[in-house]
C-alpha cells in the first residue's frame, strides 16, 4: 500500500511563512494528482491546492498569490509553501494522493490516499 507522511506544521505569527512537506512511499509507479486539503474546527474540509504529474496547479481563491504547491515526481513528494499567513489559515492540513498507479497488483482505495494531518496555527 501507499503511505503519506507529512511534516512542517506549527505555530506562526500572522504574516509569517511555513512550508509543509509530504512524502509518499510504497510500491508506487506514478501519482496523477497530489494536493493539500485543510479543515478548520467546525468547518468542512476544503481543497487548498493540487498539482498534477505534469505540474499543473490549482488553488482555492483564498490562498492564490500566497501559497505555492510543488512536487518532485521522482521522489513522490509534494510541498506547500505558505506565505503571508493569516489567522483564517489555521487548520489541520492533509496531504492527498489520487490517481496512484502501483507496481504491484492490488486494490487502490477510492478517494486515494491521505496523510495523518498536520496542525497549522496562525496567531494574531
């Protein structure tokens, strides 16, 4: 199977920066889309950013111009550089991998794979 391990969460002041990293491991041949989602207390999980294996990116409007998603296909990693952080960015951030092609014959979970989540807290 595939495992996603996240790192980089923490506490920062408003206006500061933070970089999240996620590494996928397992019998992976390729990953079509990797992305970051977040969920704040009392709110629905929302898409933050995605990036395809061809490096095409998409962002939720609220983070455009502030966040940058990137990936390394060879290493199966995806990063999220978060700049000019705001208190409303506070949430648990989850790494996601979809369209995962494996080198072995096995079932792939619907919805892809998810990391354990990492807390990002932006203080004002």
